[in-house]
């Protein structure tokens, strides 16, 4: 959901496709996202207790109606860095790719769509460069440096290539 300059993504687990395709389940998703959009959180686990209780109660009400266990697995709410955002939802809504961009050309939609498809296909580990642990960045730099040296590039250009 994109609303009020924020994006909210919810991973709501259930036990069967029957429930996942049910209108009550889909309505619940929209209600949880609408309620959560007023917050900013990187994870359901770090959400404040009052909001967490409110969302859990919403889920429990639908569990009572459908008779199947459901659980909020993940929730992500973030302010959009720009007004240009493309959300790709893969068939079955089991995979979502979100691309923030600043359009230089009048209609960048097709290019951004292709980028979102590639992101979904590559199954990235991190949401953004900012979330990669420092230790992993250093390990990757060391690996890249070794590869560049092995390729025979001049010593003076290696730091720029690695960066």
C-alpha cells in the first residue's frame, strides 16, 4: 500500500489457499495496512506495544470468523524518499518488489517495471544498501579487490573500481 507519502508492506501468514483467497482475509490485509500506515517501523517486532496489540486483535477477530490460524509475520512501513514509486506484486502476492526512483524522462514506467521484475527474480538479501552490515561490505570489498587485481588492472585504479 502506498499512501500519504509512505509505503506499507505486510506479510500475513495463514494455513490454506482457501483462506488466502477469502475476501475476509484480503479485507484484513487492507485494514492492517491502513492502520499501520500512520506509523514508521522496519519490523512488526519493533512496533510499539499499543499498535502491535491493535493489529493482533484485528487478526484474532478474523481468525475467530474463519476458524484458521493467522499471524502477522512481517510489517514494513517507511516514508517514501520520492513521490516516484513502483510496486510490483508477483502472481499470488507472495513476492513484492518496490522501486523508488526519480524520473528523468517523461515516462520511465516501463524501465522501472523491468527493474522491479529483475529485483523480484534476483531475490535480494537486503532492502537497501544502507541495511548491509559493515562487516559484509568490508568482506565484499576485499573479494572485489582480489578479483580486480587478478584481472590485471593497474594498481592505481583498483580503489576506484572497488568503490
